């Protein structure tokens, strides 16, 4: 297709590869909405469910801790579970981006722009 164009053909090929890589990265980012992580606190008494993008979906509280005098404990456990969930979603996102980097032959530890 680009025969006889020399460096212009190489540039067109490079641009096409860049566009393909960009689309795959967008697809990977979109896929992070389908990866769920669960943050826990209090030995599983409080659980928070979120996507790997950090969108919170659900909070589960074990009924055994629903005592009015334990309000502060429940609040602390909720906060701890949310922080745990956030950390796990960030880790899942890093793993997905590292997997995509490997697929493109990028060196290990290469930081992608998003």
C-alpha cells in the first residue's frame, strides 16, 4: 500500500499502530468498570464493593454490629472498608495497565499516561 513512499510509509504504519494501541488502552480502561473489588473491615463485618475504577457499588454491614451505642465503631469500620476497597481498586487498575503494557511489549514498570 505504501510501497515507494519510503519514510512516509513507515510513518503511516507507526501512526496506525499508535491508533490501535490507543484503542486497546481505551478498551482496557473501559474494562476496569467490569472488574469488582471488595474492601473489608472488622474481619468482614463491613464490606464495600467497587469497580477497579473506584466507582462504589455496594456497602454490606453485618447486622450484629447495628447497635446504636456502636455508631462510632460502625463509622470507623465503614471508612476502613472504603479505604481498603480504594487500595484494591487501584491495585487492580495497575495490574490491568501492566498487562496491557506487556501486550504492547513495553518494558516492565513503564508508566502509562493514565
